[in-house]
C-alpha cells in the first residue's frame, strides 16, 4: 500500500509529494504519474518528493527516484534506510553514525522480526 499526498506549498512556491508506505510494484507507477502531473504544472526544480514513513523501496522504486532526482526534483527522507538510499542516489556520503539511535531501537525491538521461538 502507498499513500501519496500532493500539497501546493504557496509560501515556498513548491509542490510537495509526500509518500508513505511501500514503494513497490504498481505503486512506483502511481508515484511516477503523480510526479509527471506535477511537472506538467511547474518545473521539476520546485517539486519535492518527501519519503515519510516509507518501509520498503524495490529496484523499480530506486530507479524512479534516480529519474526524479536527475530531472532536478528534490528528494527528502525520514528514517535511516530511506536517507541512505537517497544519499546513494544523489551521490552523497551517508555517515553510518546517523543511524546509531535507530539501530539501537531496532536491536531492542528484535529488529522488526517478531519473537523467536
């Protein structure tokens, strides 16, 4: 499941596409349609794709994010995994120490794998 919220942010003169959920399969095409629709209204440079509460990005999703970034739109992300993927896409260095607190939480919670028997 994927939720895409499109927000016209007047003071900043930009369009924000806020993405939540799993960026996989048919949802990649849906994000591309939303982004292309925004590009038909404004230039790519004023579009921000914010990956908030994204739990997984497949290869097709990564390719779309590369395309979006290459066209001049900005990518923003929340969470260690998403920020690391964005850093790789834009060619930035992502310091592992940025995830230390999140790694501790994942370890304490069993890493999201559920209880082992």
